[in-house]
C-alpha cells in the first residue's frame, strides 16, 4: 500500500479482482502474476472503467504520459474512496506482495539487514529477503523432527527472525539477534513461548452459525433431523461468508493459523481467507444429490456438476491467493458418493496433484451397514460391494498418501496396518466423535503402523468449538485410556503437539511452508503466555501446552509474518461488525427452528 500510495486496506481491496482476473500487466512489466512488479500510482490520463464493485465503486485504469499503467477506485465524483462492501478485501495486497517478492528475488537474492526510515524520508525499495522483524520470546518451540526419545527441543531466550516476504530467516539466541539485526523491528515476549501455529486438519467452517443448534444426538439422527433441514433452508453464499468469518475469528483467537475445510461455496470461503490473512485448504465438495450449491439429477450426473464446479474453484483460488490457499477434492463420505464418482475423483486428484479429503469410518453403523449392504440405511456406502467402506476405497486404489481421512473411529488392527502401509493421512477429531457417541480413533495403533495422524475439531455444530488446545489435551488423555493394555504414554505431550502442528501440515501437503518453525518456512506462529497463576510453576513447556494451557493463553498470532492478533485483539477482522451479523443469523435461525419445530 505504500507503493500504491493508498491510505486504507479497503482501497487495495477494490483493485484486486480486476488485476487478477484481467491479468493486466503491472506497471507495464510482467504478466500481473508472480513475475510482475509493484504498481506505482501516477496521474491518471484517459481513465477507463474496467469493472464495478458490488457496492457501486468503479475500478478505473489509465496510462500516464510515460505509458505507465495506473489503477484507482472512483465514485461518480471521481474521488478515490474506501470500498467497504467489496468482496475481495485484501486480495490485491497479496498479489502485490508476491509480485514485489518475485521482482526482488530476481534482482537482490542476498540477505540484507533491515534499515529504518527517518521521518520525511522516502522509503527505499526492499529485498524480499530483507529482515523486517525479530520476535523474542522466553522460549521458542520449533517442533523439530522426532529424535530417539521423541523430545521436543525448547530453546530458552531465543528469537525468530522474519523476512519482508514473511518467511523465517533464522532462529538464534535473543542477545545475538539484537546485535545482528539491531535496526529491525523487535517484539519482546518475555513470558511467552513462541511455537508453530496450530493446524486444524478437519472442519466445516461456515457451520459456526449453527453452533449449539443440535446437541446430544447420535450422528445419523443429528444429520437427518437437524443439520440437513437447516442447511437446506439457510445455506447460501452469505451464510458461508459470515460463518467462515466467524470461524476464522475464533480460530485465530485459539492459535490456529491453518485449517482444512469441507463445505459448500468454497469460492466464497476463499475470499474470506484471502481477506483475513488466514491459511487454508478448501474442499471442492462432491455429493450424489443436489443442494443449493449445485443442481442436477441424483447420482453421477449431479456429482459431475460438483466436480466441474470444483475445477473452476481450483483455478479461481490459484488466481486469488496461491501462497495461502490450496484446494482439495472433498467427496463427503462413502455413503453420499457413488463408486463411479470416487474413481473420477481418484483420477482427478492425480491429474491435479491434490489431496482427497473425506469422512471415513465415522461410526460403527457405517461399517456394519456397508458390510451387510443394507441399502435402506443412510449410512450404508453407495456401492454394490459387501464390504467395509475402507476396503472398498482400497479396492478402487484410493488408499494412498493423497487420502486425508477424517474420523477413522472404527478400525480393525488389519485396517490400521493397511492405512499405515499405504501412507494415508488420518484426522483424529476426539471431541466431535465422543459428543456424537461414535467412539475414538485408535491413534496410537495408527502411529505405530506409520500412518500420519493429524488433529481436527470437526465443525462447531458437532464440537461446539474450534479449540485445538482442547483437542490436543483430549487426544492425549483418550489415547491413554483407549490403549490395550492401558498406557499413560500412548500419546504423550510431544506427540499431541505434533498432531496439531507438523502432522497436520503434512496431511495438507503444506509441511514445506508451515507446521514448524524452520528457516525458509513461512512465519506461521503463535505466542502463548505462561506466567498466569494457573500456569505456574513451569517445569516442562510441552507438558504445559498440552495439559495446562488453553486457547485463552494465546496472545499473538502471525501468518506468513503478518500479525493477525496482537494482545488478543484481532487485527484483520472487525469484531463488532462480526458479532452484529452473527446475532442477526441467530435470531433468524432460532425463529425458523421454533416455527418448523426442528
């Protein structure tokens, strides 16, 4: 925004869609994508209206006397204004950041120390590798690879050095960092641990608007009598936008910096992710029946329409925010997707080199009805084969490292072995599975067989929070009691932290950019305060994070080096407006439920 001479983030927002979709060259050099340079504003000459924002503001383009392209936002009086209603707030900032980084990488690859700018002095051009900030903490927990005794190295009085591109440059003792990077911006967290942001590997973010709507019911009754009717009535783009924003606000406050979503209108969720600075994997949902999102005849015909729409979403997200958004195929479950569609998804995932995110073996009924091919039961898989759903997926070649299988509650020892040998990813959702009386995943057995086990909350409608600290603690505790024989070390604190960080990143094929604090990765990290009464005394940081601390102890959150929460204040979300919208949804849904008696 400094190069653009734009005073408000919302001004940047209104330019984003036009720059991305029209693929105009930025500043007359590059293709508007990764290789472009940052735009510099100049006096407009012969302005042209390129597009109109949803709130009526005009996106203007013009060339100056030197032939340089410039962009602006205008109302009828021609003035540059804030465009609050634009649906792509913050996206252009992402494009410009990528463009500036690419240009700088090409011209200045060497690391430089950040310079301060004196008052009245024009800012100089920066290298993308230039150090922009240094965050000091009492402890830094990088979440290293497991050692012989599975320790988690905790570094006392260390600092994380972050580049202008949002990547980690170095982790070193604070005293050395203060001397080496004296002119950088320094943040002091003397009573905190700095650790990787948590990765919520399975959720349904828009469903936060249904938090507490349907409780104390079994899975199938919960779905058929409460959830499906409510979704049929309320789910649209607006529901998804507001629900996603509510969930991202909660996740940031809980210390989550990346999530894996499965829901309708993922393109709308993507806009919210881009605006708020979050990192996400968005599911391209596939079902065998029509919804408000996709229309068509029940069966493969409507499933094909879901897949067609999914391909469009994948392309749109690459244009919108490729640094922070991935797209995965998201066939809902074996009992809502036909075999023929599973095979198409298998082939499409290979073609597009992406993951497959689904629900598998969430309940005993699902397994029993599929083995008996009880087609009258909703939970029976939609196949002609009398077998357990996992066996059917294996028959079709879907048990691979591309599979991200949520829940996996009802597993035999042989199935755990098959999943491990295949290198599949499973997502343990202990709170949701216990609340819906489904059971618990045999995490220690899966880990012993070599499976990558991540952690998720599921949606707030079945959890009823997005609290990954609660999931870490419950995952560790449940595993101890579920082990045969009972084993207090079945899932220890170090393992629970890995489930919630690096293992989640691996499941989402994002472990090259997030999940641990390692030079070269993005600075996706959180600060957890350890000096409150309930957190004292302190003997082991990993133990405290799992068994003592809660989401309320998270004070600061960064994604790609951008601070999204400081001292528990959200910086990228208008909390007052969010609460007002959420209350409106609550009133509408409650009135409808009372009238319908559902």
